[in-house]
C-alpha cells in the first residue's frame, strides 16, 4: 500500500471541511427544517450567531481526515495495482483510453464504498447537531432529544440503538456516495486534461481548481434527491419516527411538498461543493507531488 495517497487525502479532506462546513450546515437545515438558503443563513445568524454555522464540525473535523485518507488511499492504490498488472500505463497517462476511464470510475466507486463505512456515524452526528437549536419557535425541530455536544450525542445514540444506531441512514448514503464517487474521480481526471480557449486557464493549478470544483458540483448536484431523503431519515426522532424507511420518506416528502422537496439545498450544495472540492484536490495533488520529491 502507498502511504502518500492516504496522507495527502487526509490533509486535503481537512482543507475541504474548513472551506465547506458553513454552507453544509445551511444545506442540511434547508433539507430538514424547511427554508430558502437566504432565510436559513439569516435566521441562523440572527438567532444563534456566527458560531452556529460550524455546529457539528468537531466530529467531521476528527473524522474527515481518516475518511478522505481511506478514499484517496484506496483510489490511488487501486489505480496503481491496475497499472502494475496491465500492459498499459493507465494511471495519469492513457487518459483517452476507455480502459483507463473504466478503471478510474470503478476505483472511485470502490473508494466511495469504504469511505461510507467510515463516514456514516460522523455524518449522522453532524446532521443531528446542525439541526439542533434552542429556538423552537423559529424552526420546526424533528429531533426532540437535546444533545450537549458531539460526545453526548454519540453516547445517547449508542445507548439507545448500539452500533446500528450510529449507522442510521447508511443505505441512502451508499446510494448517494458509491456511484457518485466514480463520477467524481472520472470527471476530475477528464476535466484536468481539457484545453481551455483562454490560455490562463490552462495553468496546472488553475486546471486543478476548475476540475476539482466542477467535479464536486457535478457529483453532488445529481444526488440531491437522495441526500434530502438521507438527511431527513438521519434527523428523524428515534423515539417517535415520522418515517418508516427510505421509500416511506420519499413518499411522504413528495405528498407534502411535491418534487420541489427533492431539490432543497441545491444552491447551498453547489456553492459549497466548488470551493470545498477545489481545496481538497489542490491540497491532495500538491502533497502528492511534495511526497514524491522526498
């Protein structure tokens, strides 16, 4: 196994979290508490202050490094195994070859699967804390249990449901993250070799920013409906659940709000995805190059 991909992915993930968490909080609140992006920002700032934009950040801050290390470590090593076993130089060389594109896609899907195993518990805790507010007259709160921070939330969830309780929403997370991880890696690698008509955009660093940002927006924008269902299931009360499962959540959301329910958070997702994923890939690529010089 190659340690460089794990280390670069770890630090890159932290960089993406720092850039993207405030808009991620707004996305979650739109999807679960009901509002427009501007209203979510305004109500959060007025009633809870700037610190509320970073609610639930501690657990992701502790876990985003390991989870991205898993993703990029598995992806990078997958591609190196393919390269070493094949007759062609697939990794970062034969980028117009259908075989290369196939392996990039399946490498991303494989990495996405293992990443979900790591990220589901912190994602669950993050979403519950992001939606927690004392201002019940302002928001409609679906989760009545109050948690005093990350570890209190973990303890209470574990006490009620054990390990399975920390993996609530894992099925929609798999549906959301596994195929789109393949799209994510493939779109990044393809966009990185595009020749732009404006010469300044062809600078390697600019290409990484554009490719990383656009790959993030593309992969996130196509899974917003599943992300809405996942968020609503995870924030649902464990004592008096509103939804019986994935399909019941879809049906109730559609019946109450129509198809518009499944586009909630789109603006926040796109606004967050570009800078966050650009930061992840720029940091990842920079560190890979740095490690290769050691």
